[in-house]
C-alpha cells in the first residue's frame, strides 16, 4: 500500500466519521426537541387542570369564599403569565397558553368587581408582577 492510498483511506475514514457525527447530532437535536414538545404538552395539560379546578371552585363559592378562590385563580394566572413571559413552552403549546391568557384576562378586564378584588389581593409591588407585565405587553391595561 502506498502513502497515497493510505492518505486516501484515512481521508475517507475521517469523512465517514464526520458524517456519522453529524447524523448523531441531528438525531440528538430532534430527540431534545421532541422531549421539549412532550414536556410542554404535559405541563399545559396540568395548567389547564389547575385552571379548571380554580374556576370551578370560584363559581361554586359563596360570597364570602369568592375572594379566597379568586386568590387561588390569580396565583394560577400569575404562574401561567410567568411561563408565557419566559417562553418556557415550545410550538403550539406556547400559542395555546398565550391565547387562553389573553381571552381570560379580557374577560376579567370587563369585570370591575373582579379587578377591584384582584387589586385588594396584592400584598406588595411584586404581587402579580407577571400578570401585570402580561397585561401591559398585550395591550390589556387601562
């Protein structure tokens, strides 16, 4: 075997190794992306369940219990707004969460009584900061 044949063989082996490495990276990237999508979907389902539970409790509460239940709902809204701001979800899950929040917060904006109660729940300037930020970013403030 000549030096030229050895160099050609080494070059070919290097090229094939590079192809395998690139294919492995592409497969890893796709697996990570799929994992992110699966985690986003599972987390969105959990958030939707939290919303369903807190809405049910709010509408079932008597007048004295509504404020407490509204606090629970506001905490779920705050968490969802933080997730939206940080873009934790990927793909369609991010869009679904965002659109749900816009819809719900428009409804809340239309209820002076609920807005007043939410303001009363604020304990300091940082309470509901993600919720307030979401409202500002989406033109839902007064």
